[in-house]
C-alpha cells in the first residue's frame, strides 16, 4: 500500500509550480518596491512564543497547534502564523536599534491542525507584512493599500474589505464588561465553545460562525461605540486615508480576528467565490505584542494572506496564468553512440546562457522528438554520425519545422540569430 500525504497537506506538483513562482515573484517584486525587506524565520519555535503571542484562549493555541518536545523535553511548535516569530526576531536581533520603523515581509508554510476542507489546510502558505515601530494611522492604511496592490496586479476582482477597530487595553476592558453583561442571560443558548469563551475570553464569542451564536451576537453592543478618544480618532484617520485613496471598504463592528494580539484596527479581505472559507487575507494593528514578548512598548501593524486561497480565487475567477517558460533547445542523438557528443554539446549550449536539456533514457530519435515537442523548445539540435564526420549537426526550428545542417563551431551563432 502507498503511503499518502498527511491529512490536510498536499504536494505542489511540477505542473502547478509555475503558478507559485508567478505569485511569489509578484509578491516579492511589489513588496520590495514598497520598501519591505524579507525575513525568514524557522518553521518551528518554542511553544511559549505562540501561547504568549497569539493568546492562551484562542482556537489556534487551544486546539490547532502541532506541538512536540525536543530531545531535552522543551516544547516546540510548528509555526501556526508569522507575526509572533517576526516580532521574536525583531527583538532578538535588536532591529529597533538601527531604525525606528522596520518594514518586513515573510513568505512560507504555516501549520494548523484544523479540520481540512475546501480552502483550509493543515499546512498552508502565507505571505505577510509587518510595519514595526509606528503608531501612525497611515501605516495601517499602507498595509491595506500594499496588499490590495498585490491582489490587483494578480488581477483579482470582487474583493471586499471589512474593517473594524477592536480598541486598546484601556477601552476594551469596559467593552468586555458590557459584552459579558449582555451575554449573561443568553449564556445557555451559546454553543459549548462559546460558553467557555464567555468565561475565558468573551470577545471571541463575536467570532463564532455558528448560527445560534451569530443570532445572539447580532444584537450585542458593538465595540466601535465604546472606543476611547484615542482609538476613535485613530480609526477615523485610517478610514480617511483609505477614502483619500478611493479604497472602498465596509465597516463591520463585529469583526474580531482569531488572534488575541490585535489592537485598534482589524481588517479582513474576503473573496465571495471562496465559499465558507472566504477570507483571502487579514490583519491589523498589534500595539502590545512587542511588549508582551519582552520588548519596550512598540506599536506595530501587519497583514497575512493565504497563498492557496489566492490561487483558488485566480482559478475560480478564470484569470489567465502567464504562459509557462519553455526551454530554448533540446539536444537529440540519432544513435546512442553519439551520447557523449550530445552531452558535451548540451553543456556548451547551456554555458552560453541558453536553457537546454536532453533525454537520458536512450530512446529512439522519434521518442526524443516527441519529448522535445512536449517541452515546446524553439530548436532541436540533432547529433548524428554522418553530420559529425563533417563537424556538423542538424538544427531543427520546431516552429517552422525547417531543418538544416550547421557547423558545430557556428551552432551558437545560429541559435542566437
Ligand atoms: P490568519 O493568520 O488566521 O489571520 O489568516 C490569514 C489568512 O491565511 C487567511 O485569511 C487565509 O487566507 C489564510 N489561512 C488561514 N488559515 C488557513 C488554513 N488553515 N488553510 C489555508 N489558508 C489559511
């Protein structure tokens, strides 16, 4: 019996890899133009980073982490998200010392032990951006604008931007009291998870997707009506920056995100065609996280997007992928006797900068031509005894199907012309 990939994971096959190169290339190109520098953190971290960073009572920490001990018994966890590791690196490498505001991005796999379904995997890829060191509302707007620029360049349409402010430590305390009071006599009608959330982290009830809870949440007090002056003014400035850039968004006063570190701005970008898992990306401000992880109080804002969901959306919106890059040249040999010459010629062609390949299976010329056709090369160089005796090879233009004998020492010129 074959061993299969673990549940919730998938191979990215050679025929799909060009989609990944294209998206990743576009992300890197735009982010570097916008002044972000890439950071690569380990795929696993000490568990306490996520417990402290994401929040003890979040779904991610309570039930979705892949956690295992190292040989000395210290608890490690496969990273479920990128922000806490980036902040850890920011502190560990004293990045704040060299420049007050740091703009970083990351790209790579994340791991969450969720129930797999369409658009939801246990290993999935995210790209994310973080601006650490500024409380400017313009930075919140920049994060949204930057991500939209990437989506736009990829041709994604019909995306909806939902935005909210979840307040700060000061105003949230009062709001949570109000929310708790509202929920007290409705507690029995909440789902079992929300009953627990009610005690441990009532704000999370707002995030419940179950119909029974959603109904209760509909009439709950909203946080935007309970913001302190500073949070209110910050939110107004973020919205005004977005308005100024003609970015259409919808306010959703019940939007809270699955990670506890958010303060003030929280936002989500959804794509209608994705079905139940409709969030293509989300983010917000996290002004307390740096301090929470042992640093000086340092405001920050960021965003993360799922790459699989971007690919699903591109396919679902029937946006054309760019044509795959084809090789320039295929080297074929008439007889296996000519293997060494063909091999040497192949290296020479590659060394001059052409992309080229040959077939190592010792198949017939016919089967080699089939391979060359499938590869879509521009030229095939055919090496045969008769031509070699004259220091020549056959050069076949695969498009016009014309072929001619060319001198070996003139082959590169012929390929260039
Ligand atoms: P989060 O880190 O939870 O804020 O998620 C940010 C984005 O990552 C989401 O909007 C999704 O696009 C993507 N994402 C999160 N969890 C998964 C998952 N299990 N499978 C695929 N994509 C995911």
